[in-house]
C-alpha cells in the first residue's frame, strides 16, 4: 500500500533529514525517544550541538594541559 494513499501520511521535510543526519553523525541521538514536532527536533538538535561543543572544549583543555 502506498503511503500517499494514507489520510495521515507524514512527508519528511528538510529539518527531519537534517536532524537525523546530525544526531547520527555526532552520536548524541536519543535512543528510545523520537521527537515528532519541529520545536522538539530543533531543541534536541541544539542540545546535541551543546554536547558536542562541551566534549570539544574538554578535549581541547586536556590537550592544552599536556603541552
């Protein structure tokens, strides 16, 4: 059955693809939670960026201490 025939079919947008690719690339994706709204995806994406920056800053500080 084609998904276009379903009355409540959801067509993924650019934000959906961006969210999935970013969280998979950074490995900061939720394991049992799937955000459904644009606001939730945006907030979880911002949280992933914050986590990635925190790890980068800690690693940079550790490298700086060693030298």
